[in-house]
């Protein structure tokens, strides 16, 4: 019984090693990224296509959110 379990462990570890080697080889040969380029392609996506930059009054939304949080804290604890 012990010999069979040991043999199965050796076969499983050999199989795992071969799979890891194969995946590592595929990863190294499949993705050649030139120097200085971003490999996630986020700028090429469709959802980024029509976005606009934040206007100069965008900070007002942050201040309003902070004031709302402060008001909730005051209401709850006082």
C-alpha cells in the first residue's frame, strides 16, 4: 500500500512539473512586449473611447462628499 501511494505521488509530481514547464514556455514565447509599452491595452478599449477629463470644478464634488459625510457623523453622534 505504501509503495503504491509513493509511486502515485512521484507520477503526480512529474506530471505537475511537466505542466508547469509547458506553461512557463508558452508564457515566455507568447507575450513579447516591447520596451516602454503597456501590455494591458486599457487605452485601446471601447469603454475608454468617449471619456472626458474632469473639469476644473471637479474638486467641488469631493468637498461636497466630505461635507455630507461630516453632516452624517454629526447627526448620528450628537
